[in-house]
C-alpha cells in the first residue's frame, strides 16, 4: 500500500479563502495609506503657502511700515491663482494694532488662511479644510 499525502479539497478551499481575505485587507490598507499620505501632503503645502505669504508681508512691513501694500484690509486669492498652489485658495487679513492707545498703529496683525479641498481615493471632497497662521509684526524703532 502506498502512503498518499496531499491536501483535501476542503483544506485547499480554506487556504484560498484565508489568502483572499488577507489580500482584500491589504488592498483596503493601501487605499487608506494613500489617502493619509495625500492628506499630509496637502496640509504641508497649505502651511508652506501660509508661511510664504506671512514672510513676504513681514519683509515689506519691516522695510516700510507705511507701505500701501501692507495697509489694513483683506486680500483674496482664488483657486488656480496662487503660483505652485493651484488647488488652494488664500485669504490675508491685515489689521493695525495700537499698543499704547495713542491712536497711532505700532503693530500689524497678519492673519493668513489657506483653504483646500481634501483629495481621497474616491475623489475630491466638497468641504474645505483650512490652515491659519497669525503673526504680529511691530514697527521698527
């Protein structure tokens, strides 16, 4: 008599089912990981765009506190208008602050908001996300 070794049909089907479940889990994990990486990338770009705007305004304020380009007000930059940031929009609010209440502005408050729509594996979401940077710059003495 020969000793025949091997797998039964039930064992093979069970192994195939376990492997299939594992592959589905791995595939789902890739989708979640891809979304996480894209979310991090978008948030990083939004922070960089906000920092870029703040630094530009700070340099102008330090050079000339009365520069009309840094007068109080709100500036809007729409989607597709920011260099290297087509999928972002930016709002800048500049306000004068009077530290000693003498009626003369001694400082400026810069608030830069960068908005973007999150991109997921299912497409672009309609709800906007936002990054905000606030900075106070004083007049040079």
